[in-house]
């Protein structure tokens, strides 16, 4: 019984740590995130979700975000 409880608390603790550090991370940083990934293809940045396809990341003025640039 103690083993099951300790494994459960350890799993929940790791989950909360993962969520905490994901919130501190730049949402447009290339790489894998918890529920999506940011990829650079053909010079532009795309937000990819597993079953929903990909959408192009746009700047505040509507222009596509280029790879290696910061969003504005």
C-alpha cells in the first residue's frame, strides 16, 4: 500500500514540475512542448499538433514568423 501511494505522489509531483517548467518556457521556442511542437520549415515557423495538423505562426501585424526571429 505504501509503495502504491509513494509511486502515485511521485508521479503527481513530476507532473506538476513538468507543467510548472512548461509555463516558464517561451511558447514559440523551437522543439517539443507538452501538447504541441514548434517546427521550422521552408524558412517559416509552424505550430504542429498531433491530430489537428499545423498552423503558421504569425506576428502581431499578420506577417508570417521567420525561423530564428522573435515574435512581435
